[in-house]
C-alpha cells in the first residue's frame, strides 16, 4: 500500500459500516487482503508501508502478528455479519509475507475460513521474496490451502539487483519456481521491474529470458517509479544515479510485450500477462472490476459497497488498537456516485476487455473516438461498444484515461 492516504473522516471505533455500504453487501465479489508489513531490509525504491526489525519499536513483532490479524478478522466477521458472501480470493502482500513462518500464514488463512467462509474454489496467493522461502515452506503452504505464489524476481542481473537493494542471488527465483511446481502450485507468477538506473536493453532481455525459462504461468512487469522519500530518490537527487528515461521505459515495455507474447503470454492488464484465463490473478481482477475486500493489517486499505477505509500505518499503533478491542481504521471516505463512476472507467480501461462505452459521459465518448483516431484505442472494439487500448495506448494509458474521465 504505497504513499499516504487522504485525510478522510475518522473511522468508527467499532468498525461499523454506513447504511449505504451495508445495503450493497453481497452484490459484488468479496476478497480479503492481508498486509504483512515486515521486511529483512528496506529496498531503496520502495515506499510501501513496511518495517525492518529495527524500525518496529515496542508493542509490535513478527511473533505476535498472526494473533493480531486474526483479531481483526473477528471484527470483520462481526461487522459483515455473513452478508458479504464467501471469500473468493485471499492475497497476502507486504512487505514480505513469507517472513512469517508457514504455520502463522496458515493460521490466518484458517481464521478467514472460520470467520468469513472460503469459497470452494478460492484463490489464495502469497507474495514471496525468493530468499525467504525454501522447498519445505512452499510444500507446507500448498498443503495448507495456498493455490498461488507471486515471487519478486525483479531482475536476473546482479548489478541491477544491487541498485534495487535486492538481496537474493540470481538463479534463486528460478529455483523457487521449481520448488513451487514440485509442491503442487498450479499458479506461479514472477514480478519484474524495468528501467532501473544502469540497466541496458541486454540486461532486460536477460531478465525476461531467465523468467520465461523458469516456467511461470503469469508475469507482472512494472516500470520503475522513483518515489519521493525513498533512498533511490535521494541517490538520484545527489546525482549518483540517473533518473529513468520515459522513452527507455516505453522501449522496455515493448520489449516485454513482444517477448512475452512470443512465449504464449497475453496481456490482460497493462502490466500483467498470463498464459491463459485461468492463470490470471483473480484477486487483482477483483480490484479492477469493482469488487469488495477487507484489508487486514497495518496500513491496509479496504473497500465495501462504495466505502473505503484505511488502517493506522505503524504496527505498534495497529497492535494497540486491536489489543484495546478497537477497529484499527484510521479514517474512511464514502465515495459519491460520480467518484465511483470515474474509478470504474479508470480501472476498466487498463484491462484487455476494455471499458464499456456505456460507462462514459457524452464527452467521454467523444474522447474515445479521438483515441481511436489517434491510434490509442481499437476501432473494432469501439464498434463493439468498448474502449480497448492498443499497445501504443497502453504506453499512454494515463493520458487516455484522463481524456475519458474529464
């Protein structure tokens, strides 16, 4: 959960939802996000809500985290009162979820089932840094109900990994994929980052080739974003590293799309490719298609029926709230119909299926036709009633979306 949230209104101490949200319960798919805020080291480019051991302070620890998360799940069950429907997807993110022992992750998963109920075909994902999992851990997670793993490979080139402050050794992600397959994971994803200062086209080709050789069925490829307040931003400001170039980033995206497409992957969201519909990340699709989810943990965000809230960020503050029997929500906002309509357009336009023209205002429909004329959206798709980005449109997705929502 990157960046700082808006101010919002204070979250109620009992976590209760406004009537407008309660009335919509059960009308959308429901998921659970579990934020595990711990990391061994802080990567220089990362501004997510994460903490190393020295940054935790008193009142918070890895050892106590599972019990705290389970307490928030009990609060969620009380607030939702069985009206949200079974949990379709669970996603453990971070941070580094796999810094917790498998037994703790499985205890949280069992509590989700006990308190909220898991769908019979639930997708259960954990993110993992390659250095924090081994063959026995992956086998335990799979045996306990995890169905999908997303490994943070980022690069296969040692000097690129060094700039990113990633500590795993090249070759470790590929070994983790093999272990995951051996454990019975049917869905394995690799995350890559392109545009790191000093990375060359040859480096990016190497990373893509090594990722594909590992045999995942899903790849996420993100351009490096230099976030203010990070160590990477400070190094660039001091002139130690160059700022990523927009033209280079565009070239790297094209390289990725060409290479992944040739290997049988198909893009289904601007930064995500899968070998089949079944290999897509259903949890992320829930976000992108307007679903509901409860976010567990420090700094986690939730959305239910047009109401969005976010928890206090520091693990010690989170532990204090939970231990006192209070909701950890720091603040919330109730989206207006206009805000919900704008978000629906923003998210749908990033998807391979495209944004239905029916979502657009008259001005948005004019902008859609302009996007087609400019080669940014498919003419055939527009004739079928959807704004579907071309590859050039994907490179300029933010600008296209702004035009559709202005």
